[in-house]
C-alpha cells in the first residue's frame, strides 16, 4: 500500500521518470492524450496485490484512488470527484534473459473541461525484452543487457465535447511502438513510431517517427541523441505541418539511485 | 441514477474475479521441509548451499556474470522473495540500487530489514577500506561503509559460512547438529584447498606493485600483494 502524491500506475511509461525512458521525449500519445510529461500524477492511495498465476507468470492487480486533480486531465470540482485507476499486469521470464510484460490499465476521473462529465482512459501495453548473455566486461548503467527490446501501447480516450450545444462523446485513439537494439557494451540504437489523435479533436491525427542513438561512456554517464520527424495535424483534417527536430540528452549519476520500475 | 456502462461493469467483474482468485488460489508448490533461501549474489548462494546441504533450497537473484551493483529489479524476483524464509545479502550498500524495493514489494514480513529472515553477511566478515572522516562524492565511487567485496577473502568466506550455519540452526534447532557437521566438512575442505592458493601466491607475487581495480582489495590481501588503485 502506498499513500501520497505519486505517478499513477497507468500504462507502461506513466510511472517511469524521464531519465529512465528509452527515449529522450515521451511518446506523442502521452503528450496528446495523457497530460504530457507529468501524465496522471496526483495525491491518493494505491493498493497492489499479487494474483496467483500458473506456469511462472507474475500477475499483479493495482487499484488506486486519487483526489481527482491531475493537471489538464482531471479536475475535482467537488469532494466526491475522485479519480480512480486500475492496472492489471502479467509478466513472465521466457528465459533467463528474455521476458514478456503485458498490461491493461483503466483510469476514470472528472473532466477538467466539464464539471459534470466523467472521462475514461484505457490502455493496453506490451513489451518484450530479449537479452544476450553478457560477458564479464560489460558493466554498464543497466544490469540486464537489453538487446532487442520492444514496447507497444494502445490508448483510447473518449472525451465529451460540445457540438451544437449537445454533449457528444468522441473517442481519441493513440499508439506507439518502439524497439531498441544494443550493438555492443556502449552503443544502442532504437526507433519509435507514433500515431495519435488530439484530445480536443479526435479527427486530427499526428504521426511521428524517431531514431535514437545512445552511448554509455561509463556506468555513470549516458549520452543520447534523438532525431524526431513529426507529421502534425494543424487545424483541420488534411492540413498538416512537418517538424524535424533533434533532441540531445546527457545524464550523469551522482550517488546511489533507487531501482526504476521494471 | 446514472447507469453504468458495459465496460465499467466488465472491469468491475474482472477485478472482483481477480480478487477472488487471489484469495482462493492455492499457494505455490514448494518443498515444505526445506528452508527456502534467496541470496543477493551467487557467491553467497554457494556458501549457503555448502552449509545447508539438503536442508535448504537456495537461489541467487544476481547471476554470476552480472555486476551486482546493477541488477534489474524484475517482477519474477518478487515471486521468489515472497516465498523465501531467509534472505542473505552482501550489505555495505552494494545492492542499494535494486534490492530494497524488491524486499519491500515482496510483502514477505520474514525477510524485511531487521526481521529474523534477513541476514546481512557483512556482519560476519572482516571489512577493509572503511573510510574515515568525511566522505564526499569528490572522492569518486566510494562505499561509505567499507569495501563490500569482502567475500573474495577465503577467511571471510569461512566466517560467513559459520554465520549462515548459526542462522539456519536458529531457524531449525532440530537440524543444528547436522548443520554443524556440514560446516565442519566445509571448513576442512576449504583448509585442504589452501596449498593451491599458496602455489598461486608464489606465481603471482612477482611485481611488488599490482595494478588491480579497487574491488580486489581482499584478493590482494590474501595473496600478500601490494595494490595500486586504478581510478
């Protein structure tokens, strides 16, 4: 059980801090539909429970209740406008160095834009990590030698909108898929594909493509560059602008750091 | 009154089913008569297996090829820790980056820090390079409680083995005599291996200043080598 302000256990990346992500930025779907960098981040109570499962599967159910204020996602106009999050996770080691992680999350809270409307988020995520048997000379910042690793998530956000003075619900969908491959002890290459609707206009769709190169000079530092191409919807369907961006990140470690969520 | 949507109902039914299964499900199969031991490293696992013999089942979290400073806290470890009777750690903050959350999330009261099933092996070892005075990050990667690679000293290995045997005897008083006998055999076998180390010592002793990384302090001390630190 946890109590306090925390990042909600919603999806795969919401609980992960920026420096621990396999990319410099967050996926477009996170920015468009789940509040950007902060995501669902609120004060509340979280209960997790192991669920017995056969054949070496690890299953965990998490239920969380929040105050209901999370940036521009949820807003509590009244004391009873609580936010709720549920997460079911299934994990299994396929071998000593390969594992499969599946999950489904559900979040519900009072709409930040409409005081009498509730909003619901649903996400499915899946990731597969395949490790290569590391040699003794491979001490890097990450203990498990992540070679091919793939993450994928699909998110749906039905949202109330006002159209001709009548409340309607629009369903915005988003997804990303990414993969990374560790070439040797110091270099990793990766890529990510994003496609997502807008929260306020589900018929507007953004598409993104990223290439990521990571270098570890030592176990205490990390240098990462990311090229990001965005095909971004502007104001109306069929109206797009292209964005070419280069992101750079330098991380260094000072002192012991607690384990990141796996 | 607002009607619940189908998805909300399905989610509620699914959650209720999962909770019910978690309450009704049988515990995982295990060898009831054996003490389930988890260790942080394979070195400790080897010592526990030598001492415990057929009275214990031992598994290590970190593998021998992994750097024990950096181990991913995989959920599968939680399952193993949840059913452990005894957790043996290196201590001195060697596993500080990954083990504490595993212990907490395992929800196993027996192996929480300070509980009877939590055994810090550094308590039994002679520790080198304990910093004196103020320790700061300007000195680089310093272990403020001393060099945690103490198991590389065979004498410390024997001390740890005795500590494990004492703990197992405390947990299973009925097996105390068997454990004492196993420890005696292990100690005798270790003593018998000493001449080999001595021959290696003669071969290695050549250079007076041995350029080895800091974590080999115990190794150098055992072989009477003078070590130059590599930074």
